[in-house]
């Protein structure tokens, strides 16, 4: 994954400030650890929701993780076009 391009896309396209963009990246890394993946990539929502570590998170954290995952999925689609 090209981290710099992802951060740039978040700041330019989604109008996030640098700190918020880095928070999204951090949450994507957290999803990677929760799902035992070797690199940062989007995860299908049902896989994430069925994960025990994800289930143990608070509702607030779950919503942040889901949003970050959706942003990453959207970015991946734009890169692959």
C-alpha cells in the first residue's frame, strides 16, 4: 500500500486535515492487526464484524474502524481504475 498517496488522497479529496488523515491510517493499521493480515488493505465489513477482537471494541471505536475501512476501500477503487 502506498501510504503517502493514501494520506494525500484523504487530505485533498476528503478534505481531512493531516492529523485526521493519520488517524484514519492508524485505524487501518489496527484493522490489519485485528484481522491478522500481513499488510494494510480493506476488509469486507462482514468479516470485520464477525471478528472477536472487533466485537470487543466499544461502539465508538467500531464506527471509527468501519469508516476508516470504507475510506480505504474507496481509495483502493480509485487507484485500481
